[in-house]
């Protein structure tokens, strides 16, 4: 194995670990968004429909961070 092959193998492994770490942020964000929505519905049940729509929008924006992490992994590897 020459130096280029070893360097490529290390780079691929680091990218995988990097995406794993990058996925932690959106997971925590989605948990917070859903938890706060449940809390809001418990306080004012009549707003459940509006809060649910806002929750889905928040989840979509939060998950966009995970998709960006996947794309960056494919671009730089």
C-alpha cells in the first residue's frame, strides 16, 4: 500500500465518523421541537392543529441540516 491509498482510507473513515457526529445535532433538534409541541398542546389543546403544522416545518428545517451533512460527505470524499 502506498501513501495515497492509506490516506484515502483514513479520509473515508473520518468522513463517516464526521457525518455520525453531524447527525447528533439534528436529532437533538427534532427532539426539542417535538417535545415543545407536546408541551404546547398540553397547555392549549385548541391550538393542536396550528402547533402540529409549525412542528412539521421545524422538523423539515432541522432535518435539512442532516441532508447537508450527507451532501458534504459525498462532495468532499
